[in-house]
C-alpha cells in the first residue's frame, strides 16, 4: 500500500522543508540546501503516486548532511 500524501509532507517538514504558496491541492516545498522546489499535489488522505514518493526520496537525500 503506498504512503499517503500527508505522510510525505510529514517527512519533508521533519527534514526542514517549509511550505510555500501553492494553488488548489498543490503544495510547494523549499529547503535552504535544496536548489529546487518540490511540488506535491493531492489531498492529505490520497495515496501518493510513485513519482511523488521518488521525488520526496531524492529531495531528502539532497539535504541530508
């Protein structure tokens, strides 16, 4: 069973990402050490798509000390 969008958001916030402005169900996350913006779409209770899980995993690896 894939993780929920809310679980990915918790992982990002725990790693120091913060939410920027987004439109509708889109949320944009930035981090001082990550050169790009990470966008997650969907409601909190939706299942995360495989590409979203991969993008979060990549972003967390980039900011890991």
